[in-house]
């Protein structure tokens, strides 16, 4: 969505733009010609960008995804102001390089969050595949399917006409997929810190975390230990004869030993105790306490709609979801938390879409068009569908969305709805426990959001300022 926002803003002004995304869906990578022709490079990301060295000599503006999505015109203005501050490739070969515009400095807390979200983003496909398969196995085979074992297939074979065998295989595959969750989380946190040298020690640390019973807390710890161990070892200056051994032997060997030693000997026992304590606390949440948690998570999901606070709530839900064994209690609190987070994340775009339908005169033509798209985005659990509304009127939209999501979160907790799938929106309602009440909670929050927005916008109308397109330029902007 950030890519589309920048493309539309550039098109409106007549600026050629080439976008390369590095999300799960992938994208066409920029060619050397694309980069050479660009006046300026915009890095719009909350995670580490791969291949930043390609843009050496180009002026660079680094912003967050939410900023690019909500303020694309402002981002373009800031980027275009940097034109001419970099070093042209031809000049770089003959004259000393002028310093390009540096990306903004990232604080320690932001860097930790970026590394954590790198691990979570790589883990989510495993959570989704495993969780959906296990949920489908329960749908087709009932909860007794947990007793299905690989030995049954080996001894009896697979009967294509037997629904229990189909459900059993889904359950086994889902359980096998879940076995990778902690190692993947740990491995890609380390990857986010140290790049490829961090993968081996990171995966090993995650496997050790599972072995000692430290769970996801152990995976988080081992990922950061492995990543920083690999990073600092890679900075050691060695004779030229040993440099070729660094990435394939020296870094993996030493970083893996350090990570494994610390996890087995030093951190394993306390992290296991902490993990068990957290699980016991979650399992003990009932009644009013769970409703309070639902309100808090609902507020977080709507606070920045896809931003850091939203992502923290989502990461809390997905890691909790993945911490439940495949044959765990179907009414585990972790499943209720996942249901709360998804429902609360769907509410803001749906509520704002409803508001544009009920009181069209309170919204611009562009907002009404965004409202039509927000129905689908909200139904698909894409909270960012509300950002175009929040960007132009944050003081009215964000509090209204938070109220609606808090109501939805509280109702989902009250109804006891559960969910094993980490994504999918209304399209996975068949996998929800108490599905009708779950939909009622979303609808109520949607109406509350719409009513709050309409009331807030009716109190004091802000004048709408027309935007004047800028003249076209012949030079492209790379994003």
C-alpha cells in the first residue's frame, strides 16, 4: 500500500517512479539502469533493506512505511529536495565522492524492533500454514484427531476416501510446520542483525530453546545472541589467508558455540521458568481480566493501524498462538488473544468505510473512494486501509477507531471466541470458535467507529484544500 501511495503521488505530479518492494510477495528488482537514471532514492521500510549498497552515490531519504503511506506528497517533497546532494556515477570515477544524504540514524530501540519484526515476518508464513492446517484438521476430523500418529499411515496406509485420514495428514503436517517456528524466529532475528552469517547460529539457538523448554522467549534471546555474536566476530581483522574462511567456517563455528553454550548453560533454565510463568499467567486470564486485555489489545491495534504499536500487539498474538502445541486445549487463552487481535484490527477500516457510506458529505471524493476499498481491506484484516483517513484528520479518526476496536476486543473476549489462524479476516470465519458472536463483535465495533467518526467530524468541519499538481520532470525517483 505504501508503494501504491507513492506511485499515485508521483503520477499526479508527473514524476516517473520505479518501486521495488521487498515484502513476502516479492517484486521485480531494480536494474542498474533504473538506479543510474534516478535523481533520488526513497527507502520506505520498517525493516532492514537488502542491497542498500546498490544506491551508493545517490541521495537517500529513509522513512517508515506508515509515513510513506499517510504522507506520500510530503515524502516526495523531502526526497526531491535532496536532488543533487549525491555523487553521479560518472563523477565518482574521476573525482572524490561527495557525501550522499545519509539515511536517518536509527536508535537502539528502533533497531531492536526492526530485528524482532524481521524474525516475526519470516515466522508468520509457518504460523499461517501450520495453524490453518491444524484448524482444518479439527474441522474435518474433530478434536479427537490429536491422537492420529504417523505410525497409523505407515501401518495402515492412506485411504483417499477416508476423511479421517485426510484430517490426520493435515494435523501431522501442521504439527511438523509448527516445529520450525522457534528456530525460524531465532534464525531470522539473527539474519536481520548479521545477515547470512547469523542464520546458522540463530537456527541452532532456536532449536536449543525448544530443547530446554524456553519456548519463544528463548527463541527471542537466542536470535539476538546469535546475531550480535556473528556480527562482532565478522568485524575481527584476520590475515588475508583466513578471510575466505570467515563466512563459511569461523563465524558459524564460534557464533554457534557461543549461542548454544549460553542457551544450554546460562539462560535455558531461567528462560524456561519465565516462559512457564507467562503461560500460566495467560492461562489464568478469565472474565474481567481477559476483557481488560481485549480492550488494551484493541486500543493498540487501532492506535497506529499497521505501525509499530499495532505490530507489537500482532506479534504478541502470533507468538502466543504458535506456543500452543498442536494437540493443545482448543480453548486456550492464546487462541482467544489471536481472535481479539484480528477482530480489533479489522474494525478501523470497516468502521471508516461505513462512515463514508452513511455520511458522504463529511468526506472528500478521494476519501469516499478509499472507503469503498476499505470494506475489502478491513474484511481481509489489513488495518492499513484506515491510514488514508487518519492521515488527513488524525485527531478525529484515530480516537474513534481506538474506541471501536476497544469495544470489539472486549466483546470478543467476553464471547470467548477463539482463532488458530494468524491472518485471513472474515475469510477464515469457519475456523473461528463462536463464529456468529465473533462477527457480532466486529459489526458492533464497526458501527461504534463509524458513529464516533461521524459525530467528531460533525462538530467542526475543516475546510478542504485542493491540491495543485506540480509540473512534470524528466528524471525518475527510485523507491
